């Protein structure tokens, strides 16, 4: 299958939001229980590295980065978000998105990417590990989702190009 990776436009948010809502409904992607408005999402993500995958004109996945801290010392550290439409799982969309996100992050001076996911989301853990992320640790009972304590896995990827001096 051939997909096109493109920059996310504000007009893509309805489709991207629908994919995010699929992840929320499944209960394995995020502690969030509702998807934000475009304005809120836009304010909380870095201006670069906002990507979508298109199959023809349909958005079938998206990825973005958000800063881990407002402190200047962490300007080169960002957290990944990668979401793929459920009917496109297992065909390489997530891998293409994450690889493109890594490249875009390095073009913009990011030296460390981190990813946090539910321990049960082994497909996402495996995807990130296949793209050079290493497991840093497991955070036990870090928060509740729908009244149930959940563990998360923290992974990180250190760039081999940025911040290597």
C-alpha cells in the first residue's frame, strides 16, 4: 500500500479527532476521556512535526509532538503521539508516521523523544522499540482511567544526529 505523509492542516483536525476518539473509546491509548477542540490541541503541540497520513484524500493516521516542559533546558525533548484509524492497523501506517516524526523532530533540533503508553498496548511498545526507542521503566498505578488504576511504560529515543557533541 502506498500512503502519503503530509503536514497536518487545521482542516484535517475533524478527521484526526475522529481517529483520536477511536483510541479514547478503545481505552488503550490515552488517559483522556474526550478529544479537545482544534484550538486546545493546537496550543498544546509543537508547531512543527504535525503529520497526517493520507490514503487518497482520507486522513488515516496522525502524529505530533508536544513539549515535555516549558523549561529552556528541555527545549530538545518532546513527547510523541501517534494514532492510526482502526481499519488501517497492521499495514505499516504507524511505522511510516513514527519514522517521519523522528526525522522531522531531528530537523527541528529535538535530541530526545519520549513516549508513554499503557503497558497493555504491546503493539505500540513494539512499534516504538522497532524505531529505536528503549524502555526506561514502568510507572505503576500512575493514574486511573474510568476508575481503574493503570500502569504506563516510558520509552525514549536519543537522536544519533542532534545533541551528540
